[in-house]
C-alpha cells in the first residue's frame, strides 16, 4: 500500500470498466484521482464518493476528449483544483463500428479517430504544457490504454485498428522525446476484458464461452488485472521502463487473432 502517496493521477473514461478499476487501485495506493466521464454522471459521482472515503482527493469532471476546446478548459479547471498532475492515463475510447472500409462513412471514421487517437493526443499536449509550466517532468508518467488491435487487425474495425496502431507509434515517439526529462510513456494493450463495453458478450453465456475458448487461458480478463499493470507503470517500480506495450490478454494475441 502507499505506492502512489502524494501523487495525482488523471484517468480519462474512468466512471466504469477498466478506467474505474484503475481509479480505484490508484486511490487505494494513496493517489489523488481525477475522474472523467462523457455520459455516466451518476456512476462518476458515486465513484468520487466511494474513493473520497480513502482519505485522498477525488473529483469527477464531464469532458468529451475528442473536443480540443473542452480539453483545454478541463485542464485549466484541473490545474486550479489540483495544481499539477503526476500521472496521465488515456483510457477513454470507443469501439470500432464493425463496418468494412468500402461502406464506412467519413463521420464514423472521424468519430473513432477523434476519440481514440486525437483525444489522447489532446490530453498529452495539455499534460505536457502543465509539466513545462511546473518544471515537473521527472518521475511523471503517461500510460495509454490501447488494445491488442494496435498490432492485430480485425476486419470491419479499420477505424479502431488504425487509432490503436497510431497510439503505439505516438507512444514510442513520445518515449524517445521525453526520456531525457525523466518522464516515461507506456501502453497497455488489453485483449478481451469483461467490462460493460462487452456487455453483449457477457450477457450471452454461449457466445462468451465460445470466445473464451479461443483464448489460451480459457477466460476473459478482469478490469482489475489491467489496473494491476497500470499501477506498476505508474509507480517507481517501473522507473526504467518506457516505450513499451504491456499486453494483457491471456496469450490471445500470440495466436494472431481476436476473440
């Protein structure tokens, strides 16, 4: 316990699923936590209440990460409320639309790319401006939640696949640029994690069993298992780790396919 004492972590998309598990884990380890949500206001406010009982500062904000002006206003509020941020976790995102490229309209493509690639880019830009202003790069962290689709392409998900591959290259470039400043950048690439985003699969026992049988470990992962990796990357235990992707998928991606 206490691995993140006196740290402040911003986790986008943290009102449910993987983001919620990360926010909970970080607060349990002593971090002040900034929660963001797009539409889950009640969930976010409930999580804020729960985590505040751990004697850390927690606040929830509504923000659309795909909107640059909202991100700028949001970071201004965060600086006012928390001063500086030590850990940025880019977790907010949307799924691919399961539409082949020839049938995909520009609006669909733009929505996924703006949320899953531009959104993290906007947050990283504002985070680094904060680091520059406070001269606090050293021992800070950027953690990007990507997907096994950063290197495994699923037909019908070109929008999602492209955004996650873009995140991989953005993270590696940032790792090189920021290494001299002591700020690390890493990715977490989940496979099939049992979250509300996979509700349709979770609600159909036959489909769930079929998909889990593809995974070498024969089960889907939990949000907490992803959060454990995030904690490592956020803590001093990972001080010499940067530019890496940590795959959390029960060995699924080794097969070169998706569940």
